C-alpha cells in the first residue's frame, strides 16, 4: 500500500486526538524591579490526529514542540484550550480519571540515558507498568515483560540486565517497550532518535514503523530532522514560536510547501545525490524570544516576503490548497519556489495574495 492509499484510509478514520486553541504560558519572575514576563510556549494551537495516523511535528529548538506533546498527555497542565481523546475533553478529568487514562496515552522520551532508572533492571523498568496498573504479577508479569523485550528486537535473556549494559539504541528500544507495555492507543514520541548515532536512527525509525502497523498505533512524532519525519509521518505540522504555521500530508509539505518558513527549512536539507543543487535560503536574524514575540505574524521579522500587513495581522491557519493549511498572508503557489516568490516580490513590490 503506497502513501496516497494510506492517507485515503486515514481521512476516513475517526479522530482520536483533537486539540482546540491549546495554550501553555510560563511566567518569568522579574528581579531588581523588573516586571514579570509571560512566555507563550504554545500559543493557540489547533489540529486533529486520526486513528492509525502518525503526525510529524517539526520546527527549530524552542518552538514549543515538546511542550505541546507533554500538554496533550497532561504531563504539564495547559493554560487554556481543549484536548479531546475519543471525543472526551481530558482537561476536565480528575486525578483518578487520569490514572485510568494513562494506560491509553504514553510517551517515548528523547534521552534514553536519563529516562531509564539506572538502579532498575530492564525487567523492573518495563514490569513497573504492570505493577502500577495492577495488570500482572509474578510469572505472568515476567512473561509479558519478556514478550515486550522481544517485540522491540532485544534478547529476552537480557531481562535482568541494567541500563548501563546496553548501547544507546538498545536503551531506546527499552524505552519503547516500556511505553507500549500497556498497549496504548496514542503515543507521543518526543524526539526519540535525536540522541542516537545516525547509523542507529534508521533502525529505531523502522522499528517504530513496524510497531505502528503491527499494533495499530496512533502517534505524534516530534523531531528536528525533516528527513526523519518524512520517512515515518502520514502528515506533517510545522511549528514556529508556539504556533503551527503549516499542516498537510507529508508529500505535499516536501514537494510543494506553502509557507516561506517551511520552504526555507527544506532548502537546507542535504541531498543524497551530490550532483543535485538546491537554491538554499538562509533566514536572516535570530528566532525572536517567546517572551517578546513580534506583532502580527511571528515569522515576519525573518520572512523575505513580509509586508506591513504581516505586522498588523496575525494570519490564521487556513486552507490554501486542498487539504493543505498554512498561516500566511502570501502562501507560495503550488510548485512555486521561495526564490521565485522573492523575485516576484522584488518586481511587484508586494506579493499578490492568493
């Protein structure tokens, strides 16, 4: 089954996760007479993840990707908005309701070296999930743990081994086994390969793809590497300074991005074939502070297409093509490169809105 067929099936599926206007603000205390500042780590984000889908989430460091993932799981409490899981707003759940929900919502952490307790054996780390939820004990628990160890491609005889006896890739497999032990419906993979060697990354990505098909997982896959996201995701969302600026099917994003930020990111991805040349677009300036973001469009201070309108009005995430959403007043046309759009702006003084 190719990707277009998979996307067709996903579009017919029921929503599993629905996020509406999600916000997460952090207050920075002032000192020496300075006033407090509010960091809008997640600033009004809305999207849907369908059953059986992997939604990739990319963006520069500090854009709010990991905060968004942790808010969805309520590992951090959102400042505002709604989060629906199977059409139930889980932000209304009390502690005892959340405890039951944990079996369905799990996370794979970024760093396999710090996310595993060094004093516990692998059997204890994975088995703890069954203890907490009262699912299995004794010989039955050991059997289940060994099945999980084998499922992620490790030798069940390593049941009594400690984390320091494994390589980085093997530790991350243990982390994956722990996350999947309770057969959850939804998993947040928070940059699960960024701490691993490039040679090991592909192995872990392939493992996650196989487990997704075998177990019917629904996943939010957070990553820096665009090439990694392209390999595993059905759809891709691009974040910038707390907001999603583009969202569409993976092929749409990589073959014809609509937002200037996405196009600039893709222009920096190296090609495997050295004979292929790209028009690399280097963004000017630094990412603004989330404690003091620009007015209007947050990307306008670095955008080569920005106009006065971009400073006045914050563009909503709207459909600019079929099933292709972008938060931009001047989205790129299908097949148009960012370089061509810049040249058009130079000639016309201002891009023509679509």
